[in-house]
C-alpha cells in the first residue's frame, strides 16, 4: 500500500469530506522535488469517472497532504488536454 493510499484510508476513517480522495486510484506519482509530487488519480465523482491531477506535499511530521487546488477532468476533457500536450511536445522535438 502506498503512503498516499495509507493516508486515504486514515482520512476516510476519520470522516474526511474529500470523497474523491477516498475512492481514487493512484495512477502516477511524479516527484517534483524532495517534498512534493504531482499525482494523477482516477475515481468516481458524482457517479462519473474522472481524472484528478494535483500536487501532494510531504509535511515535516511525515504526513502527506494534497493541495486544495487541483484539476478534476472528465475523460473527454483529459483526452483533449492530452492531445494538446502531445501536439506541443511533438512539434518542439
């Protein structure tokens, strides 16, 4: 179980109101620095599948928390963003 999954279980047990977090599956955790990572998760939001992209921070006490601001996308929105990113990356190669 990843540190993020452990945190999700603890938050869910404590009645945390971030329902997406408790049900999300971590797909990618890309280190940004020694104490932060960009995390991509998938999970249901209001009964529909979504992707969530946000920064997670390792606090001094060892806990991991996500920032309040992130990007929650439907699969169609994610597809459009991914296509544009690939277009930009491939044209700059």
